[in-house]
């Protein structure tokens, strides 16, 4: 392929060290005459105003690529820095600002993912255990998949079809976990084509490859997700109000330590997993038996605060020890539901997750 200009720049300027163009190129630092400072100051304010509407969706995009909120935040900052340094040469006739930013962000993510291990859930590493009383096996060295705090996502209310898709199934925790099985470039192609609905030619330009290579990578990525037993349609769930109603009943049963009622709110193939612990379980018998173990270890005085993650209901769990006067943060529980029951619970006990969700260490009732 010849030289290209993905980012509205020119020639090979802005290429990353692997030849991809990420929008980083030469720039005028503004030193010199006072009017140069004033011009640069105006450009900075203009840049911040124009890029502000895209920051949240860029964070979402980087999260899909990386599976980590805090890493996604770092990559968004790096993306904006590189975009600012090249802003005086950005050409709106060659690429929209949104497309330009996405191209930079995608290439920065690909660079960040070099040599990194994927971010799994326990069910993606080891087999399920049958004994709910088995010793807990933490794996602090594993870079665990993290949930994503809900908020405005790209295109909502704008009529942008890519944004509508992004706001729904493409953020499901199960799908993010499955996409971690893909090589980074396949992951990027899948997200750009199937989530953001970019034409194959645009994806090829952004990644510095051919349209044929993009189509091949997309085919392989879709096949890999199919082998994992997961497609976009398979992660669609009931309407929000139905899922929340199930979790409201679950919350009451949990706070009442009512294991019998809790059991009625679980599907027959329900999964319970708890990063950073490797232990995970399948079925209502093991699920309820493990919760009974938790009550025996931690006590039954729990308070659960509703929140949401990855587009689904979640609960921040606080427990008061018998010798304590306060309920202290224990876990964040993220749920997948059917119309009437919980089908999958991921219980996170990771400081990075607590920080990303802004969870207080002590219950504030």
C-alpha cells in the first residue's frame, strides 16, 4: 500500500512505531510572538470544546478493546494528547473529528496491547468447582477483566445507529470477556465493523491494511465468538425494568439472609464467579451453598446499594462484622438476568473496580 492519511494529516507523519498512523506528528509549540501564544490558546479552548462530547464514548471504545476501566482512562488521555499535538494540521475534509479521534484511540490501544495477557474471568481460566466449601484460591497476578460503570454512551438520542448498538449489547460483560479471546487486531476490526458500523474500507485505512484483510479478520473474529458459544444476539437480555425487578427481589432476599427465596431467583444453570478468586460454581445448589458459606464467615448483616454496570443491574455489597459498628465495602456484584431469574453473577473484589465506580469504603445510609 502507498502512503495514507488516516488522521487528516499528510504523508507518513504521525505514524506509530509499527507504521500505523495515530495522528501524532510535528507541531508548533507556540513559542515566539505574543500572537502565537494567543492563537495557540484559542486553539486549545476550541480543541477542548470540540472533543468534550466524544470523551465518554472514547472511554467506552477503549474499554471494549482493553477490558479495563483504569487502562481505558489512561488511553483516552493519551489519545487526546496526541490529537491536540496534531490539531493544527487536522483536516476536516479528510475525516470527521469523531472518526479521527477513534482512529487515534484504536491505534493507541493496539500499541498498549502488545505482549499483554488477555483479561479473563475465572470461568475463562479454570474449570468450575463442585465443592462450595473448597479453599478460596486468589490469583492476584492475573490481570482480571473489569466491569464498566454505566453512563452516557456514544450516540444515545442522536439517531446514530453505531451509538445505539454501543449503548446496549456490545457492552455486556459476557461479550467483553469473549472478545478478550480475540487477538487485538481482530478485536479492533470486530469493534469497528460490528459495533461502530464502519465500512471495511475505513477500517482498512485506520489499521494500515487492505480491505480483504479486514474482511478476513472479521470473519475469523465472528467465528471465534461462535466457537465460544456467544454472539451479539445471545447476550441480549430482558428490558431494564424486568432485570431490575429480579435484582430488587434478589437484594431483599440477600439482606434478609433468606436462602430459600434466593434459590427461587436463580436459573438452573446459573454461574457464580468471584475475581480475583479462581473458584467458580454452576447451578443453584452450589450457588446457594456458597452464599451460606459467606454468611457463616462474614455474618448476615448486609446492606446492598443498587447501581449498574455494562448496561445491567449491579449491587455494591457492604457487610458489618459482629465486632464492628459500620458496614464496610465488600464486593461489587454484576448480574445477568432472564425475565424472571439471575443467570450469571460476577462478584468483584478488586480495588481498581471499587475506585472506578466511586464506591465509598463505609456505608452511607
